[in-house]
């Protein structure tokens, strides 16, 4: 059965509208604002996960511990250097 010209033109117009809609959706999805909003939403959702919060708390505790150890070692070195200077000055 042969299709009429009107049927073919309607199909072409419908396909054009669908393509235009698809292109508009792609343009919206690739806007920097949309990408940033999506990334922010994903990050917020991920941070609300209890396992992630526990892991972040562990990392924060480790960082604080390393800072405390570093400061303590620095103070000890400083104290040792002062004592060494006193010993050398008394000679």
C-alpha cells in the first residue's frame, strides 16, 4: 500500500518535533548550571549516607591526630634545639 504525500509530511513533521524536543532536552542537560545543580544534589545525597559520614569522621579524626603528632614533634624538636644551644653556649 502506497502512502500518501500528506501521511509522509505528517510523519516528517512529527519526527522533526521529536528531534527538536530531544535537542532541547540535551541542551538543557548540558548547561553548566544544570550540571552543577546535578552534581550538588548527588553530593548532598551521598553525604547524607551514614556510611559516608562515618568514613568522613574517621578521616577527620586521622587528620586531627596527625596534626597533633606533628605539633608535638615540632615542639619537642624546638625544645631539643634550645637545650643544644644552651649546651654549646656554656662551653
